[in-house]
C-alpha cells in the first residue's frame, strides 16, 4: 500500500502564500499522474492542478496564475505553491497519484488531506 503524506497547510490572511508538500515513493512520483484537489465546506472535491505523466502542468481557472504544481525527484516530494491566496481558496487539500504500473492493476492513491484556511 502506497502512502502519500501531506503537510504545509495552515491559516493565512488573504494575499498570503503557502506551500503544500506531499511525500511519495520516488518511483510512484516519477511515473504517475500527479495532482492536487481540494474540497471546500459544502462543495464537492475539485481538481486544482495536475501534471499528467506525459504532459505539462494544468490548472483550474480559479487558481491559474496563482498556484504552481511541481515535483522534486531528489526530495521525493510533490508541491503546490499557493500565492495571492483568497478566502475562496479555503478547503482541505489532497494530493493524488494515479496510474498503472501494470495494465491490470491501476492505482489511485490519496493523501490524508491538509487544511488551508484563508482569512479576509
């Protein structure tokens, strides 16, 4: 069982910045589609940012230009840099890794979630 371990959440005032981290096994980090999702109170979980295994980073319109998803293979960690945070960014953020090492055994791993609270 692959474990993704998230950290970096917290409380910040509007306009501030946070960087979320998600430690993942190096092999999984390299080959997987890597993403960050969030779930705000009363809302469904939504995609925030993703790096497809053979693609480039893409972002939800609501965070484009403010958030950056990245992978650091030396640290075996994925990151979500969040700048110019807004109150509507308040949510529990989840990292995700999905793919298939073998075609008959796809995987979809989630972190435990980390709370981000942005105050106005």
